[in-house]
């Protein structure tokens, strides 16, 4: 697991670093843990 360091483009980014979770994460979520999101675009259509 590496460390991602940011270039100081703003004062808040100067010296900041975060852990890189590439080895322990997957590209897509676990299918049994997600449920579909109902669309709420129209009026009175929930």
C-alpha cells in the first residue's frame, strides 16, 4: 500500500498525503450490498 503525495497547487494541498488503497479495493462494489436507486425526476412520481 503506497502513499499518494500531492503537489502544492494550493496552500491546503502543501505537504498533504493520503494512503493509496489500490491493493485492497475493487473496481466495482459487492453486488449483495448494493440496491438500485429509484429515479425521482418527474413530479409526483416517487
